[in-house]
């Protein structure tokens, strides 16, 4: 029920005749109409049977510009109740008195009102619009205005929630847990690392430097640094393998990775392809590992940026990056498909990748030796070790693309006292046409644990520099 209808149902408190008589009990519905038009102020002055009309219309009123609020309401479809309230406000019940009739909206036609004929004079203001704006007598049902012919706009169906597409650079499975490379109790038991050279040897070398010229040493260091810093057009892969485990393969890989990263100005990656509890993360100084080669293989995509890739790698303390093959647990060995996918994808981001392969004749080791740009075969300083390494070199010579030309042998001495002559052993391996670099015994390397380049013996440093220069020279020449 509208506010105008509520006020008409309540008896008037003024003594104007509207609270009793025919106007109050619904007997004279003309009074109700005139009350709606005149605001109920003039209906009480006149004869009882004839309503007094004091509405004067000397001239047709000029249309006034619509109020912004009224214009805004006219643009919105209204319900019948809202239309009656707006008409009552225009008639003066809730607003100022107007001198002309309320003009209804052009698209709303006035409804037909059934009732008794009008017995008295009717003002010209009592038009169809005014009758539509008024209400019948009390107790009679009010007229229902027809709805606007304009059909309301259909509400759009609720949009289904948009599910964002998964980022191909993120792993589909949960991230693996980080695992320490060494048990904390073993770190305490490891003790303080030893220097590669005894104190007496270091003291004697310092005294000799005071009396000798260092020009020759500087020239040699400059030549090696120039070879190590050769530019590359595409990523170079250096594969390191051996005939069996425990001969120093991971140690040589760590030394090559650290040396190349120290002298080169681009990115160097040291990758472990031996999942059989390899020691490369420990030798590189990594405290914990998380992502492995097998975890990274299904994640790598060509659209990944360098920052995306390095998020899955282990940063090395003195520079470079590390990709382990395991988290220090016995697991499935690395397959050939995973190795090829990882190495081919990472070559786009790193100038040099040093791969610590499994021992020969493993499938991954043979694949790495066949596809790498340069190869390093680690041979122990023993008679059986040198003999088995010679057989590996003969096998490399039979490969279709002559892999022997890009191979360097690292003859590693793992004991302070050896029976085998190192010169005779190196000569036996050089018969195949390869270059042999002898890595002498080093106390720091023999003690295990993380490798510190500042604690290496001087002869070991020179041997590692020469080995890295020979490897880079062969890797750059391969197209």
C-alpha cells in the first residue's frame, strides 16, 4: 500500500469535513479525487453536496524541464505502486502545489475506472491523467496500471568461474623435500681440512720466490687463462667418467667445475648423472639438495627463462650452479632419455656444463661419451686401472665421429706412495693419441669433504689448470 493510500484511510484531524460525512466514509469519491489534486486544503469550503473547485487555469502551463532525479526515474521501468506514489507527489501531497494537471508518461495509458457518474461540475483539471493518479473510495479495489510495453532486459546468466591455466614452468607434483648432503654428526667428525702442501714445502717455496724471477710463472698462468676463457657459440658439454667407482671421478668433476667458473665470465653448471649415492654435492660444498635430474626433466620447457631454471638448481658458494642426481638416497638409476633431455635443455642457459657420469660401461656413460663435446677419462694410478683405461680409449677410437680426438685422460694418484711409475703409465696411455695430465697426490683431496681451492697443493692447482685448458681447447673446436 502506498503512502497516499495510507493517509486517505486515516481520518483527518482538521475540521474541514473530510474526517466525517460522505468524504470520510467513501460516499463521495469526488472529494477524494479533488483532495488528491488540491492537497486537501480547499475541499472543506463549499456546499455539502457539491465540492468547491478553486483551481484556476488561465493558460496552458508551459512544460518545465524535468528534474534530473525525475528524469532518472522515468528511464527506469516502474511498478504500479511506484507510479501511484510519484503521481501523488506531483499532486501536492508530498511536494509543492502545482497549477496544472499531472501529465502521465506517454507510454502509460490511463486505465478505465468503473463507478457512478459524476454528479457535480468537474474542473478542467480533472483529466484522464488526474483520474489515473487518484484512488477510488475507501473499501474499493484500486486500479492496476498496465505494465510498460517495453520488456525488461534479460539478466545475463551467471558467468562460470574462470579457472586459470596451469603454468607450464611450475611442477605438476608437489615439490620434493630438501635433504642434507651430510649428516650433521659427520660434519662434526670431519674435523678441520688439511692443506695440500705440508708446512715445510710451503715455506721452502716462499723462500725460492724471493730469489727467483716470477716472469715465467706469470706467462704460463696468462696462457692458461686465455685458453680457459675462449668464447663459445653454443653450450659445451664436458663428460667425465671412469672405469669404476672410487677413483676420483667426482673429485675431478668438482675441480673442473670450480676452475672453469673461476676463470670464465659466463655461467658454468656442474651436473651429476650418477644416481648411485654420488659424492659430487659434497665435494662442491652444497649443504642440502632438493631437485634432481629426474625431478627437473618433466618440468623443463623451451619457454623457461634462466631465472626459472636456476630456481631448481643449487648455487655453489664460490660461484656456479649444481644439479644433483639424487638426494643422498638409494633410488632408480638415471635413464638415457632423462639425461639427454636435461642436457639438451640446459645447454641453452650455460656456456659450459661439466657432467659427472656413471662408470663405464653404463648406458648413460656411453651416451655421454658419445654425445659430449669433450671427454675426460679418470684413470687410477694402478696397473689394472691403467690397463682398463687403455681398453676404453680403444673403444672410443672405434666410434664413428672419432671421439678420441676430444678426450683427455686424468691420471689420478690417490695414495702418497705408489709402486707404478707415473711416467711409464702416462706413456702407455699416450700411445692411443690422447693427452694425459697427471694429478698428484693431495692431502686435502684425500681427506674428503668439501673442496677448498685455496687449500690445494700448488702442483695440484697447476695440474687442474692444465686439465681444464686442454678440455676447453677440445670442446671449442667441435662444431
